[in-house]
C-alpha cells in the first residue's frame, strides 16, 4: 500500500492527470471508486492538497477522504452535463460530498443554479466545478430563496395593512428592509396608504376577485406615485403661498409672474391683465382679512382627487394628515379662489378684446338687423295675401277641375270608339305574360331536375314508411295499404338468411369504422409521444416500473408529499386522456410492486396503509382528479341514463321473448314455432 501511495504522490507532482487517475484506481491503494473522465479534477485538487502538506506528501487516509469527495464532485459534474436532476440531487445529499445547508425545497433551484455555473465555468475554460464552487452555489441559492421568502412575507403584511385600512401599519410594512422598497419616507404615510388602497380596489374590480393582492412591482409603482404626488402638492402649496405674498406686496408684475408658475397650474393667465388681477385678488384678500385671522400658520389645499394636503406657512413643510392642534389660516387664498378670480378677469378682458377686434362683425350685424326689418314689412304684406288664399284656391281648383274633366271625357270617347282593338291588345298581353311565366317555371324545373327527383323520392319513401307503420301498428289498417304490402306477407327462409347476412355486413362495417377510429387515435397518440420524447419525459411516463420502484426507495415518512409533487407534475396532473391513462398505469404497476414486496396476506392491504392507495386517493380528491373521473365515466353514465330503449335484463327467457317480438314486428308475421321452442337448460 505504501508503494502505491508513493506512486500516487509522484504522479501528482509530475502533473500527469491520466497517470494519476490510473494510480488512484490501483487495487493496492485501496481507495474509493475513481472515474477516468474526471482525471483533470483529481489532478488539480490533489495537487493543491499536496502543496498544503508540510512534508509535501499525502497519506493514505487523506487520499481516501479526498478521492471519495472528488468522486462525488465528478458525479455531480457528469449529471449536470447530462441534465439529470435526480442524479444531481442524489449526489448533493451524499455524505461523501459533505455539503452543508442543503434544503429539500430548493432541489430544483440547486440544479438550475449549478447548471448556469457549469456553463459559465465552461465559457471561462474550467472543465469541472470544484467542491468550493458547489458549496458557494448552495449558499447563494439558499440566500436567494430566503430573500424571496422574506419579500413575500413583507408584501403579505403590506396587503393585510391595506385590507385593515391602517396607514401606520402600511408605513411600518413598507419600511421593512425585506420588502426592498426604495424612497419610502415618513411624511408620505397617508398618501402611500391612499394610493395603494386605490390601486388594490382597481385591481379587484378589473380581475373581479375580492381577494386580489398587490405584487412588489405594483407596490413600488404606488410608492413612486405617492412620492410624486407629495412633491407636486408641496410645490403647489409653495406656489400658492408665493401668490398670497405677492398680493400683499402689491406689485402687479410680481403677482402675474407667480400666477404663471407651472407648479400651481392656473389656467387663463394673461400678462396684460396684471393690474386687474392684482386689484381683484387684493380686494378678495382684504375681505378675508377682515373676517379672519392671520395668526395661524397652517393652510389646507384640496386636490383634484378629493384628498387634502396641509401646509405650514412657517416651516414650509406639508402633511397629508391634519396635524395635532392645527388651526387653519382663514385669510390665505386657496387655489380655487385664485382660479375663480383669474377666470372672471380673463373673461372680461376677452370680451373687451373681442368687441375691439370684431368691428366689421358689428357692422354686419346691424345690416342684418335692417334686413330683418325690411323682411318683416314684406311678411306683413304677404299676410294680407294669405288671408285671401281660400278664395284664390277655390277659383284655381274649379278651373283645374273643368280642364281635367274635359281631358277625361275626350279619352273615354276615344277608348269607346276602339273597344275591340283594346280587348285584343289586352288578350295578347295576358297571353304573353302567362307564356313567359310558364317558360320561366319550366326552365327552373329543368335546371333543378335532380333536386326534384330527390324530393319526389323522399316524399314517396316517407309516405311508404308511414303506410308500413300503419300496417304494422294499426289494429285495422285500410285495404289499400294492405294491398300495397301484400307481397311482403310471403317470407321465406331465404329472406331470413339475407337479413342475417345484412346484419353481419353491418357489423363488419361498424368494426371497420371503429378500427379506422382506433388507427386515427393511435396516430394522434404517436404525435403526442414524439412531443414528449423531445421533452425527455416519455420514458418515465410509459415505463412506470422505474417510478414504481422509486416510490418504495424513499423513506416512508417523507415519500408521500415529495412523491406526490414529482409524480403528478411528471404526468401533468392528468390534464389529457393519455396522461390520465399513463398515471393509472403507474398506479397499477406501483400497487403490484408494493403487494409483491410488502403484502404476505390479504389483510395486510387493510392494516398496512399502502403508499400507492394513499397517492391514488390524494390525486382523485383534488379538482383535477375529479375532472378526470368526470371525463372518463361521465359520458358512459349519461348514455346509460338517457337511453330509454336500453334493456338490462339478464334472464335468457326474457331476452329470447324480446327477440321474437322484434322479429314479428319487423316481418309482420307471427312466429308461433319459435315461441313454442323451449330453451335448453344449462348443464349442472
């Protein structure tokens, strides 16, 4: 053994990776399994470990521990290259690897992060991940998962505070470091709560879900909007304070300059009206000063959305909530009062400028007024004519009546003189119209001769079926109907054979149709298998023996929840008939495996609490399992319930009698010989 260890140390010092791997695999060294594909990994890590030794030599015990750990690392690298999630996880939890802080819930995330790290290492030229890389990746994944969990908890606390309508709790939840929200300040607490509550209500209305909650991005947007609202309200309040101060100083130029401040958003400010603005606002301020007091330093501003913003004229700080012991300054002009005064002055100025700029329009208005007076005089004269209108109409109607009667008498005399010619013309006209209609109808029938034949055949067939039903079911059918079907009364054995042959042919057609449908279904199934083969899932789905054995390799106290999530996700929760069938195949194989390995007597199934039965009951108790049962059994049950003609009798005598009745109804002839034929009794 010592010679083998010496050869290993010499190979490590020479840096020959293949030789080192060969010496490590030597039976004399008595080391764990060594994988040749990971020779560079063994060489690199053992060389570093050898350099840390004072003597520059590795002992057999050190080599054993190091090779065992490096082999586990090599298996993880190979599983990552193959994309084997289960292989990576089984190697990570291996005691030989010795990784710490592994959590079952983060297994998939470990695989994804290690795969990304493997790709990055490959791009940088590193062929294998080291143990340190694996431990660092596990720690980073755990930290990321914990950070996400803390953020989800903080978001839940924020939504609970909004639901309780408590601004203080909302601010406390927003200030949590785990929430990761930026620019959250104390003065905007009330605004944060109002904006986020409005966003939550809007989301609930849009999604029609009373239990809707805000996500982190929506909360951050709400915080940013509240900060913008706070800053805009503060600038507006400062602008209003500047306007009140300019009015007190009595300088029109300064007053109009602060009135045009965009932060205040006043409409209709015109520079030419600066003096009028100053006079109007000063008079309004003086009236407020006589009725109120200027000792108090707080003012209130109402915004367009109905919220209130309180602003201190002394410290120039604002708040969305009314401060304690707050007394409002009653002499301070609000934005609405200033806007009202500006609107009135601007409207008056606009009317004055309008008159000045529309002199020509005024002249035209005067001209139209004079025209109106002339037309009014004309109307008065026309009114006089309208008073005499009945007499004028009567004279005109008498004259027109005389002329019309005269024309009518002349036309009547002309027709009476040519009566024979008129009758002949009318006869020729009616004949031509009748012939035209007949030719059009004939062309229509010739064009649709096939449809006419089909309609006639359908009518005759329908009439024949009605007559036949009357012949079969009526107690005393008419003689004409009996005469039509007299030839059917002569039935022979040959007719029976022909009918039997027809039934066989019908059954063959039905079988062929079902076979074609099965082939089409198999073709669709093949398409699905091809799609699943691309996703590397078809093997586990169509060969359930692997999963069936895997179920019983897991510890029984942990297998239920873990295996439920793996199995149901693998079969996509039986979302289509194929996957539901494969899931049932898995349950069947797993139950057989469990009976073979654990059940010695039939009563063990009732007393042993089988794992497979727990999986089956858990699946078919949820909504997707119930939907699968409804899809599988719903249609057959409905068909049985809705089939009024279905007979479920099992007595052979009843079935035989029903068959005789059916033959007699179809042939119209009583079969007394068949009714008297006794049924053979089954042999004991």
